[in-house]
């Protein structure tokens, strides 16, 4: 793919800008849907955050680094063992996300009622963001490092930066990002594509967030 210094400058720029945005989001209490729904205009603000992320992680690299577009191609059948591992990971991610959502204390403010008006648009933007996110982390970043340093170092650096971007989340989410990030890198490596990583990440996120919104809707009806 031809890695050069300009790619790493662009990677650094996008990462630093989004890291700053993540810090601001924590201050505004809109770093994720669990906090955003209890904040006035929370879903609107988190949508803005995700749209900026789509630009930083997706659009910029798609336009400026054409060789890495091959990572977006649908690959041939990956092999039975890899497929079974993928399906097992998807199922496990869904179960973990559902159980994690059940433990979340989300009923914190009256301002959450109006947030439901934007939830459909939120999920559309969220999924596009996650695709861009995986294109950046398990695509551009991981494969750029892989070309220069080999598999072990590429996974290590990618995972460290992935964990760092989660530093404003809960301790549980930060710790969980370590094995999750490694697994997604491995799936991308063995398929030479980001699709499996994206589907796993999307499953985890959508199941978790839909579960939270379902709990919230139920609690509102009981009031």
C-alpha cells in the first residue's frame, strides 16, 4: 500500500483532534449514549461528535489515501474456522453488551424524555461512525504500522491508541478495550479487510445502546 510519513502525520492529526473532542464530550457529559440521554440536547451533541469523527476517520482517509480503500472490499469466503470464530465473537459480544447494559444506571434526569425524538437519526450516524472508526483503527492505522513494524508491534501500538481514545470512559470499558482491540486487529489481519471488525464492533455497540434505550423507555412508562 506504500506507507509514508504523510500518512502518519494525517493519522496523528485525526487522532489528536478526536481525542480533544472526546475530552470536551466528557465535560459536557455526552461521551456516550448512556450519559447523553440524561443531558439536555445530549443526543444532538453526540451526533455532532460522531459526524466530526466520520470526517476525521473516514472521509479524509478515503479521499486522501486511495490505496487503503482495498480494506473496504468484500473479501472471499474466509475459511470455516475463521468464520466460526467470527460468529462466536459476534454472539459473545452481543451477550456481553446486553448484560453490561442491564447494570447501567441511566435514569438520572427529566431531560431524557425529549431525546427519543432523535434516536433513529442517532443510530444511523452511529453506525456510519463505527464504520469510519474501524477504517481508521483496524484499517489505516493498523496496516500502516504493519507494513513498517510487523504484526506484534502493529497490534500493540494500535491497541494502545485504541485504549487511549477510551480513556474518558469507565474503568470497565477501558480494560475491556484491550482484549477487544487485539481481537479486532487479528480479524482484520487474517481477512485483509475491516468488515469483520466493523460487524463485531457494531454488534457490541448497537445491542448495548438499544438495550439502554429500551430500559429507559420502560422506566418512563412506569412513571
